């Protein structure tokens, strides 16, 4: 094979997996509510992963549905989480 730098061997063969964006998750399931906390559940099983496994999930909260804050106490891919009032 020749390019502007001269002749060279062919490059090694590479493989890749074409994938699509994953589907949006279903709405959170509200498990319990009190004045101090809410417990939510996430349905992570029925998400279409687009052909590649989803490695992590972020949980975010918002007071105004404009700006969002990541819930730092959430552990990636946990099916339930308890949010406690500050």
C-alpha cells in the first residue's frame, strides 16, 4: 500500500460493534414517602441497551425541572435508593 510517505504494509484488521443509543428508562417507582425521605426504585431490566451493556446510571434531582443535581449517594446500577432531606 502506498501513501504520501511511501510504501508500507497493510494495517491490522480491526473489528467493532455498531450500536444505537439506549432507550429512556421508565419513570421512577415511588416506594415510600415521609417528611424526611423518599424511596425510589428504578426499572433497569427493561431498558433496551442499544446493543452494548449499560455500565453505569446516574440519578439526578431537580426543584425546577431546569437545573439538575447528581445524587452523590446513589450507587451505580442500584435498583432502589433512599433520598433523605438535608
